[in-house]
């Protein structure tokens, strides 16, 4: 029974590495040489920590670590990142040891238009010597084997409903295979939909390489912090539609309160693909 996996915990440790921090800076088009040992980096760069360490023999056919180790053995084959809630308490100091406690928080079977699905929520608590630094609740959705929405012929696809909302700040993000490679290298993400085009099209049914949801969310975070000059306190993001290499993504954000930001990403059809509610540290 999948419900028996609720409450399962896993403990791990990592370090805020100089090399990883410089790679994050490079990915975000910042000067990596300015990142120094003993300095701090934003807490929302935590995505470079606790990368998967399953041995090559422990990977499933999609490139993810095989289920039934820490994550429950959901029978459905397709796995996607549905969204996350993150709370940022302390910056990350390069060289600090980080400890993480991960817990299976919920397992929820559902049936939607695309068929049977199972949502798994995992909570991660990451602590540095100074205390709790980051808390993340990550939603993973498992789906049945079937062609993805993005692979449907245009003639049969539903008419796009363009998002008319305009951002106070905007930026065009044009993901390339190189961008996806660098993000997947930093996060050690081996999910084949981000680099293996024959698999992506033939097995998963997508028209092109799929942009990592975490990468687009990171770009939204970077847009907001660079425009406001303030640090993030929390983020609640949802992935609504897949985004693909070769198609420009419009990143948007606007103030929605004294410390609140609404941010979203628009696909090439003008549809909202990711949305996020962000909170900034008070001035």
C-alpha cells in the first residue's frame, strides 16, 4: 500500500561548495569569479544542493532514481515536477556543512482529463550551523503512459487562451539545449526529457526537449531579486504547462503588496505555464 510510505524519512548531508556556487552564478549570467570561499549566496540557490546520488545501476528507464528506495513505488511510469513551496530563513555560506531531513508528507491518487495520476509531496528541511536555512515542499506527479499535450498535432490541439496580464518587470528567456545541460549538470538531474530528444519525442510524446520546471522558476526568482534588490522570504509555485527548447519564454513579475510579488512565465502560445506567489524580506 502506497499510504504506508507516508512519514518515511531520509537524512543526508552536503556542503555549500565553491564550485557549485560559481556554476550557479554562471548559469544566471553573473560573474562567477566574484563568488569567494567564506562568502554567502542567496538561499534560493539551494537547488544546487543534495543532488541525486543513486548509482548508475539504480536509475530507472527515464533517468530518475528507481522508485521504491525513498520515493514510493508508484506504478505509473511518467514523472513530472508539479510545483513547490519554499521558505528561505538564512543565506548559504560557502564552505558550510548542510544537513537535510526529508519526509514523505502525502500521497494522493487522482483522476483527471489525462487519466490516472498520483501526487507525492516531499518535505525537505535544510539546516546549516547557524540554524534552519531552507524548507521546501515539493510536489511530484506520476501519470500513465500516453502522448503529452505538447505533442498533439496543431490541428487537434485546443485553441490557446493568451494571458493578457502584463508584468511590471519582464524578461525574455530563450532556453537552449546548452542551458538545460548546464542546469541539469548543476542539479545532477538525469531525467531524459531534458537532453535525450529521441526518448523525449518517441517515449514521452513531447515535441522537443522539455525545459526543467525548476530552471524556469529559478529564472523567475532571479528576475525578481535582480529588479528589487531584495532577498526572497518564500515562494509558492505551480507548473501548469510544459515549456520547450526553441520557444521563447516570457518571464513576468509585479508587486501585489508591500512585500508580495506575483510572478509568471508565458509560453510561445501566450499561455501561462508557471505561476508563483513570492514574498520578499521586509525593507
